[in-house]
C-alpha cells in the first residue's frame, strides 16, 4: 500500500511512501554489507510496510514487507511478521495448508522459511483469509486492526482497512525482492507523494513525556460515502527509533472542508488518540529520531489493491527527560522549574498546552513535595499575570473555577536528587485561560519542604519546614479569534 508508482518495489499498506522506500533503499544499498554469517533480523534492521488487496473468490490478502536498511544481511525469523487481530482471540496461522483451501488457491508456504535479506532487499510475507463463511456454521467478525505476535514489532489500528474474517489466517508465502529490480513487474500496491498533503509539528524536538500537536493539511476534499458529514480517514504511520512501526487511523467531522486535522502525539505512549483501542499506554523503549508520515486512501477505480497518497516524511527528535537541551531551567537552591510552549501566540478561546517540568538537581537537604500527579495543586501552582503584572481576575478567565485540582491526600512525597517530573496541563483546565486578547505571563510555582515524613497504618505524620519555592515564567500573546496565528 505504499510505494512509489514508478518503483517495482512493494511497499505496503498505509505507510511508507515516498521516502520510505526509495530513500531507504538507496541508503541501504550505499552501505557495504558486513561479512560474517547473517544474524536474525531485528526491528532496527527492517523498515516495515504493509499492503492490502482483494482477491477473487472471497479472499482478502494482507502483506507485511521489511526493507533491510542496515549494513548487514539478516535472516527473517519464521514467525517474525505473523499477525493476530486486535480485540479477538488469535486466528490459526497455517504454513502448509494447501489441502485446507479450495477454489484453486494454494497455500504452500514458500520454500525458504527463513530467507536471508541483504542490505537494500525487501522480504515480503503474504497472508490470506476468507471474507465470507464456507458454511452456515462458520462465524465471522470485523476486527479493528492487527498486530504482530512478535514483541510488538508492528501494529495497525486501522478499522476502515479491515475486512470480515471468516477463516483462519493462512500463510501464502515468503519471498525476497530486490528494490527497483527490472524483473519485478507486479505492481500490487502503489501510492503517490502528494505535495498538497502535509504533516507538520510545531517543533523539531520534544521530550518523550511531552504531548505535542500534529497537523495534517490537504486541499479541500468533499466527504464521500454513507456518512457525507464525515471526512475521509487519514492514516498516520510512525516508525520509532527502535524500529517499532504503528499505523493509526484518524477520522473527524467535516468542520473546514476536510482541509485539516489536528491531534496530539504522545511519545511516551505508542499513540494516544484512538478511543476504541485500550492498549495505548505501552511505553516506547527508545529515544531518538521518529519518522512520521500521513496517508489517505484514494479511489482505486476497480483496482483490487488499496491505493494511497502520502505526505513527505516528518522527522521528530525525541529526548529523555534528563536531556536539558530543550528546557530553559529556572534554578533555586538545587531545584528547578520550566515551562515550554508549542508557540507564543494563540487565539481567544484556544487552549494553551503547558509542557512543564520540575526537578531536584542537587538540593542540599531532603526534599518533600506533594505528589504533582495525585495532588496537583498543593505543591504546584499556576497563575496568569496581565500586562501590568497583576493576577488575572476570575471574571476575565475562561471556565473558572479550575477542574484540575482534585487530591488524594497521600501526603508529602520524597523528591529524590536527580528526579525530573513532567507536567502536561492545559491552561484552560487550570482555570487561568484569559478571555480577552492581550499579553500575559504564565507563572509556575513549585513549593517544597525539607524534614521528615512518617507513613503509618493510620496515615502520615510530618515534621517539615519550607525549603524553597522555585518559579518559571512564559510569555503568551492572545489575539482575536479571527486573527492569523503565526507559526513558531
């Protein structure tokens, strides 16, 4: 489903279009292969893509492909790509089921069960299932997506691309393709780079626990299908620095002619926007360069293969919380605080995300602070000052009182040396979002104490004295709602 139309390479599903195949292939082929026996392929070795297409006689085909972008050959594990459906019990994978299939379809698995994939080559594995039952006793279901059985190598959260499943998943075969091979004439999946489809972020680097906005923009596309009020789905492909690949579907009501879609990306999670998927809180195990790309399905004019247009690849650097390069810490007595903004200008009524952090770098005494997650407003406070330096009155704030400050009463917690805590708050939820245009200053205050806290079966007791209150500030400009907001 993803491959440049002029490339004889199969680059599947919703994913990798333009630079995903060609540039990667060129990059891999430019590296001299290392000598020695091939090791098992890892996620970092392969750039994973997908493809979907209908086939005659009520079958649906799903293909997983891996482009070797490393400098060494590797051996594909027997079940490295094998899928299972989300939200349902795993279906049986049949690697030698020619006798199970009818109507002339053979499922003899390729002769090479564990092929060697050289730099620049593509290993392709194809799966198939029936979309109508063979008999009245066979039940079917419609999955929301699929994922690999092997250590979360890949995941597809793409309900609109799924088809009814009325059989086990059978393995059709595995083969290795040479990119741009003149002998490869089969074009199963195609996609075109679309200059009118763009994926952007406001910054080029973020922290792994910092939620940041992504925007997909395109030319006006009239909503089609049975729900004309809905925009055509957009798909976001993400390859993390450790090679894990995920494709997620995004849909939204038509509010501006389907010209743009905004959503939050949270690197600490795989993705954070699908309400139907309950497995979002899986932490990425790596930092570094993240590749993101937007796709949209286009009419295939009777072609059984799924076709897409794609944006250019967006690269975003994800850093750990201990990397100080992005933050401008305000320090006091070994403590620190900071506020990061996506931009400094917003429209009236628009919420303002605050990417905040507090840290104990080298305090000279034991530090205690109420838990900023469970008791957020006891030790950490936010206020907004007007251009005269005075706190904004209640009547000039949106949705006052705040909805943030609920507490669990766990008591003061130790805040060890070297600990950095990130806080992802919106200014609206704190009750300090200004109603009117103007220049404002956001002030973060973190109150700490020193001493001792004793936890017992009947609660806690403390002997604490104030240690320091460290503050961080950020300036924001709010303009009328109809104004153009400049990019950061």
